[in-house]
C-alpha cells in the first residue's frame, strides 16, 4: 500500500512568498482573527495549505472592495457552513462594467497629434491622475490605456474648438464631483426602497444575495437613462435661455448670486496648492475669504458697540 503524500508545510517566510503577502501582514491577519493560528512544532510555527488558501481568499475579497472587518464576517459565515457564492456573485455584479463602452489603447504620438502636436507632460500627468489615461507597464511614455474612449474624444473635440487643456481638466473635476453626488443619491434611494430587504442579514444569505444581484442587473441602466433624460431636458431649457440672453441687444446684467472670476497672484495660487493640493485650491480660497469677511463684520460690530458706549 502506497504512502499518502504529506501535506505541504510552510514557515511564515515561505507562506509569505507563496501567497504574495508580507510576513507582517500575515501576523496582522492572525491578530485580527482572519487567519487560523499555525500549528506549533517544537520552537517553530508551521502553516499549511489551508492558511495559503485563506490568504488568497482574503486578497480576492480585498480586490473586490471589501474591508477587513467585512471580510472577517464573511469568513466566519463561511467557517460556520454558510456559503459565500451568492455574496460573491452580488459583489461581481456590482463591480462589473456599468457601461457597454470598451477600453482602448492610444500611442503617445497619436495622443500628441490629437492635442495640438506638441508634447505636454503636465497635461499627460493630469490625465493620468484623473483616470482619463492609464499607464501601461513596460510601455511608459509610448502607449496608454484609455478606459473611456468617448471621454477622450470629447476632450479632443473641445480642444479643437479652442478650449485650453487646463479648462477642460478643471471642468472635468467639477463635473465629476457633481456626477458622484448624483450617483450617491441614486444608491441611497435604491438601497432604501429596493435593496434594504436583501441586506437585513450580515452577511446576507445566498438566496438574498443572488436575488439582489438579479435586481442590480435590472436597475443598472436606470441611473444612466434617468440622467440622460434629465440632462436633455435641462440643456434644452437652459440653452434656449442662454441664447436669448446673448442675442438680446442689451448686455446681460450681472447677478449677485453668480460666481465671478477673480485674478490672484500666481505665487498665492502655488502657496495654497502646496498646502491643500490642486483640487482643494478653490474651496480653500473661498473658505479663507469667507472667514475674513466674518472677522471684519464682527470687528465692525464690536467697534460700533464700543463707540456707542463712549457716546453715552
């Protein structure tokens, strides 16, 4: 009778090598209760294939967007016999593409040609920061991944129409904040009225998670359809008003509630940017200005009060 092959055994350094985790991470997972304790052999700790499988499972869940606290709950459910198939199916559905658009690649030469023909390293850096372009390993400076070719095409058309690149990226940042707010509100709305019943258990049962995944597939197009319809309505209404204003023989009157452009020294902008980053410059300057206005208002009130007291 042939001997059964022995199960693989690992020291913590070997386990780290095979799993891709660091020794420090493995010990942290043990402390959090995410990873079973190793078997003690004399003065050594011994790990097995079960530990390696668990580390790979944790890495997969982290990639899917789970926090370590959520992973612990899921793994405890798994260990007590409750399946994770439905839950992972729901996560896969949510993490799936929310558009039919497919990513593409663009060479650096083609990119430069579409935006004036002159290389602009700062524009490339900002496009990568915004996710409009993604660097490709081994192709640095030669080729980029374009997650949304439509978005890049819009930027190229705006540039061809005379809009500076800095204005395009600034507009994209502003638009992205507003769209993320809309997406957040849509998620809050659907969670309250649709998905709350599937998420009563933590983690949800396989049946509830599978039904919720089906509902995600049904509702996935609704957000974009609603935004498309409302954007078309708003553009039709506001573009007509805008055209009427600009075709009027009288110059438009400035409204007190509309933002106004203010010129600031470049050194001031750089100093603020070094403190809060490029994306926080506008908010920082607005907050600082408002604080100064409030301070002067309070000083004026205090001075007025003091002068009245002196007269009496």
